[in-house]
């Protein structure tokens, strides 16, 4: 199976986007971007949430779309704010991804592919 390469400017566009939840609430700016290790496609971003007690959370890019300079997510603001905190060093662990997929109601990742 071959994969479709990510356009050279896709990563820069995502990182420069203002993030908007599906319900229209502006969520801030992209912190980090994670690519799927099998396909190389952008799959997760981090956002900082909260005013006083800031925390970084993972947000899936599944179902999102670029709209000018905005990245419109397929998940709501409340789900993002209630997401488990993402303590990330260099890599997204399988455990954190599984917990976060469950939080957003996404099916488990099938690693058999």
C-alpha cells in the first residue's frame, strides 16, 4: 500500500492556523503537531486550555478542515477543555493516544494495518 505524501506546506499551514472548535468557539493556536507514524499524515495537535491552570491537551485532526487561516476541528470546545492532560516529551505514547481516542469517542487505533 502506498501513501499520499503530505504537501510541503501542509505542516506550516496547520501550525500557523487559529483553531476553532466545531461549535464555533476559538480555541487558540496549535502548540505541536503529530504525524501518524504509519502514514505520515497530520493526525493530532496540542492546544493549551484554561486561563489560570493551563494544561496541554491532544486534539484529533480526524474530520477537521482548513478554512482560510483557521483550522476547523470536528470536536466541540467542551470535549477539548475536558480532555486528559497531555504530558508530552518527544513522542505521543500508545497509552495516551488510546485514552485520548476514547475521550473523544473515536474508535481504537488498529495497529494491524
